[in-house]
């Protein structure tokens, strides 16, 4: 999962993009990058690390210009190498920088065609670089010496024809403006906003509405599946449907886990969705155990708090905070090694013994992925004195890999893959395990928006909305995502010399809008 932002303003946008990335930091903690357009000069800073670590004052001063894009990353395709931090840049045509959130399911095929047919050079294993080169090649194929809305929309339409998977994209065309577009299924989120400034209207695109709230932008709408939006440097906005809308199926895991609760995605409140997840989960508990002996409901912080609160309310039992979280530890299920994940859990959470001692505790989490974290948290609850430890997941069993931009592991690493609910219960050491039903989850999220009839639920159902995910593809994904393979590959990369990221990436002037 990644976070993207793009801003066209009437003054320097470097600080605004930085602030937006800090708000989107939950979407990626591996790397961060900003690229701005300083009158046709591409200025960039990108590197592995958190936003606050990557950008110092001297870097911000070099990020000049009123147009820019930003990105926070964790790796789904490629590696942890700093060479794959985004945005990526190509100098032809016009100079284009691009960042994206998602994953292309046909990236290997694309890379082969780009090299052999389009004669373009790829420097990394990132599917973002492939997507950028497809866009650049198709834009170069259009007529005209300067970029135009017609040419850009035609290039985006060609991207949709050639690329498959889930993707939300923001790109800056030097000397012209920014372009944002979304895959034809609307899997990955992206929204459009505006604000009034003393010098006129400014526009912004971002992965989540919360980034716009922080910068006092008004959310205008979500970018639709298959749609592209162009914002010229002078503030002129264009939008067009660039390909057939093949569905409107946002990733349901955004609402379960990834998005911030104060975000609204595709007109659906993440917070309200999680409340309804808690309601449905409590109803299932009451159906299955009407005479339950639960003394207290305790959430696994942070994303399960909203659901847990509603579970406690509906069950009529106490809600308590039983774990204190160290906020400087990253999300464990996306950490690259099983041992690293195992060691991080106890550094991440500490139990408040008074809330567990001699009680029957219901722990509520948003999901159970590998089971490593769940197992250790249950052990911590027992060590803190709990008599019995029950475990409730606000989402169904995760049995299948996510291929659209969430680095859910290979199927062999998913605790629920090939196991019954009772077997998972025994594995994580719970006295009772209850999962949300998938139909209840869909109803909980769908509630607010009649335009969305369904969601991408592939990690729960195994049904991939793009229709191109084959057993062979999943088998290859299994090999690529296996921890042993990844650790070996990343170890080689870390041992290889890597040049430091430069502050100014390129100084190739692009034509101004309307220039001959």
C-alpha cells in the first residue's frame, strides 16, 4: 500500500505536499519522495525512511515550484532498495514524474514489451517504472510539440488498454501540470479537492480525504474508475473518461484496516463502516453464544478500536484499553521477515495488567493475516492474568493473497489458508475465535453509497475482479513473496553500493503550456 498526493497551487507547494505525506504516512513507511516543477525544472528528493527523516530543511528549499507530487511507499512489487523510492522520472517526452499506489498484475509482460518493442530502458524491478514508461511512450506517440489535454487523455486511454491490476496514479508533466487517473475497476482510492486562495483556486489530488482536511482543501469528489483528471499549472481543470468503466469495486481492506478512520473514500465513511462492522460482529457473537461470559472487550490498537467499541456496546459489557502501543514501530504484517515481525510485537504493545487480571477477555482486531501477531497478543493477555481469552476478527478469514497493491503474503504464510476456523483458533491459542461473515462485512461498508454494489474482496473470497489472476500467476507470486526469497534478494541489494538520492533529479526544461 502507498499514499500519493499532487498539488497545483499559486505559491510554493513543497510544504503542503510534505504535510500531506505526513498525514498519509500510515499508507507507507518504507520510503518517501517529492517532485516539484520549478518552471520546467524537475526537482526531487526521495529516499528510504519516514517523511520526517527523508526531508530536511535544505531538501525542502530545493523543492521549488507551484506544482508537485509526493509519495509514501511500502514495497509490493520490487524491493526495499532506495533506488525504487518514488516518484520515478523520464525526460522524454517533456519530462514526466510519476508515482502510483497499487500493483500491476501484468507487469512482467509490460516490462518485456517496453524493452523489446517500445525500446525503453528500465532501471529497476518496480511496476511503477513500467507504468511510467507506458504512459511516456503513449504520450510520445501523440501528435504535437507540446502536451495537450487531448494527447494526455489519449495516452491514459492507452495505459488502460495495456495495464491491468489496481492503480491510482499521479504524474507531473514538466512545464504543464499534473495528471491523475484511476484503474477501470476503481480498486485503489484517489480523490480530487480544491481550495480558495487569495490568488485563485488551487487543486489537489490524494489517496485519502484526510490529507485534504489537513490542508484545508474541500473534497470535490472521487476520481471515477477509468477517469483521468488534468490540472494545468494555471489552475485549469479537465476531466474525461478514458476507457470503459469495468466496474466500481473499491478494495474493501481499505475500510477494514488501511485507511484512517477519519477518511471518506468513495463517499463512504471509514469510521462509520467500522462501527457497522462492530455491530455485525456483536450480532454474530450473540447468535453463536447468547450466554457468553465475556467480562471486558479490549481492542488491538489502533484500527480495531472503532469496531471494538460497538461490539462492547452491543454486548452490554465493559470496553477497556488493555494495550498501550509504541507508535514508533511499523505495521508488523508488512515487515519483511517472520523473525523481525515476531520480535517487533512485544516492542510494539504492552499490556495493562489490571484490565486482564481474573477476567474473561474478548480481544477484537480488524483482521488476522499471518497469525503471528494474534498469537503473541493472546500470550500477553494470558501473562497479564486473563482467565480466558476470546478473539474476534472484524473481517473474514484472510485466505488468499492480495494482488492489487497490499503486500499480503504468499498463501502459504496466511494462517487461515488451508485451515478451518477451529484450526486457526488452536494455532493462535485462543479459547474461542469468531470471524466476521463476508456478507456482513460487505453490507457494513456498502451502507452509505448506493453507487457501489460490490467491492474487491479477493483476499477473503479468492475472487479477483480484474479477471486475469490465474493459478500460475498466484504460484509465481508465492515464490516472489516468500520470506526466504525476499530476504535473500534484499540482502544482496543492501550489500551492493547504492548512490545517495540526489536533491535535483533533472534540469531538462519542458515547454510551458501553449508554447510553440
